[in-house]
C-alpha cells in the first residue's frame, strides 16, 4: 500500500491510500475540468466526470452513482469559485475532507459591482488561468502517486505549451476585429475572463448575474434591448442550455442575431468541442464570425 501526506492550498493535511500499481480514482465535476485532469493524469488515473455534456453546472443534481464515485474517490477536482455551489454540502462532508482540489483557489477572480454578490466562476474562458490549473493538478497527483511524478510533470508541461499556443491563436483571431466591434452581450455574465484577456467589453446580459438560475425582469429586458439598439450590437451569445424563449424574444424585438456557444461543458465526443482546446477554438470562431459583420 502507498501512503502519501499532501497539502494543497488551504486544504487540511491528510493521508490517502492507494493500491500500488492501481490508477488513482479521480472525480472531476465538469467535462472541462475533467479534460484538463485527464491530459495530465493519463493512464495513472481512472477518471469519472460528474456533469454530462450539455449540462448546466448551475443546475446539476447528483445521482446515486455520482455520490458513490465521490465517496470512493482519491481526489476530487472542482472548478471552484462557486460554480459547484449546489454540491457544497457534499463536497464539504467529512468523507471528502482533504480530497477536494479547488482549481480556482488563489486565482484573481472577477466580481460584478456593489449591486451584485459573488464572484465569476467562468475562469476556463482564459487559457492562462487554465494553465494555472495544471500546476495544482500536477501537485495533487504527485502527492498521492510520487512514482508518477515524471510522467505528470511531462504531461503538464506539454499541455501548458498547447495552452500558450491556443492563447496566441486566439489573439490572432481577435485581431481581425476592430476595437469597436469587440463588444459582448450574453445570456448571463459568462465571458468576463475572456473579455479581460482579449480586449472585449461586456456591455450587457439577459441575466445580469453569473448564474443561469435567475430570471430577468421586464425592466431589465427592456433596458438590454435599448442598449442593443443604441450600440448597434450585431449578436447575442447564449449557451445551448439557455431558455430559448428569452433568446427568441430578444431576436424578434431587436433583430439581433442569436449565436450559440459552448459555455459550461464540452460537446459530445463526436461534436465540434470534444476537448477544452477545441471548445475554445470553436467558440472563438463563432464569436469572431458573428462580430465581423
């Protein structure tokens, strides 16, 4: 048996046991988190992703199978920053003490304003913040499986190179747009990190907060429509899971184009965004195409 004592961020030091030669039992909450963890863990881990493709992370409800996977896990990787708020009673249970790795811990998180509480959990829309995830993932895996240190380090470094290349590619694509066209209206405030990294401005959202659980008031919708008309906004970006009635109303009343993005999860394996790198490239293509006019 292999015993390792590990400490990550503010987590409490503990011992975790794994069978020699057996892959680590790892759980990731979102498919995006899972894809990055898989890229670093390789064959040394056995991965379960809780949220199926197309699932809104804000509304996920765990099944008994999910709860069993969590209970049996050696490590649980979460996006953090409040994204998995609905799972907080489970993630903070004594059975998972010391196993949960919050990938957003220590990151500079965005907030809205004095009228809105909370922080923006959509950190994955900045590849450089995902590069920070890789360090936390690598440290957590090495702590439980020191024999895999070299393999984990090699994969993490290689993946960071891919993220750096992705960042350069996005900058080149965005450069096509003049600054005046780099404006974003979304279904909810989901693209803040993307906007901050690549020089966009978030000028409005159908739901004014970071979660899809809210509903816009008639006054908020009217104000957004007026802003779209006055600024000549060409497109509104929504997730696949967003209320189609609200999006249709906005398009009908303003003439704006509604463009669907992948937001909280990857596509199915045979879709256009089966991994994180493809997810970002596909979204950037759709954003640039819609805003070019």
